[in-house]
C-alpha cells in the first residue's frame, strides 16, 4: 500500500514551484543561464520566453517551461545552481 499518490493540491504546489523556478531562470543573464545544467529543449524554451512581449503568450510559455521542468528526473541540481548564483 505504498502506492499512495500525492493529493491534487500537493501536485499543484509542486508544479507551481517548478514554474516559479522557470521564471527565475528567464530572468538570469545569458552567461549565467548557459552555466546552468539545462537540457536543450528547456534552454530553447527559456530563450523564447525572453522574447515574448504579449502577457498571455508569456504566461503560456512559462507554463510550458514548468511542464518541461516537471519532466526532469530531478530539478534539484537546477535549484542548487541557482542558489550558488544568488550567493555570488
């Protein structure tokens, strides 16, 4: 009986945390972004988000970035790399 799924609220909190992490990545300077351990699709999505000006389109792109990050096996290396950048 260890197959208990997280609640819908817990899944939503986790998804929103990933989306917030993605928003922080969008705000990084280009050299800092290139140092991050990002896969090619995620890096491309972040670069696209930087060029979007329309609010609705940017919101959808941020959701897409959150979805890509959710597909990662472990987003913790990204969080750690971002934390190291903040400490600089």
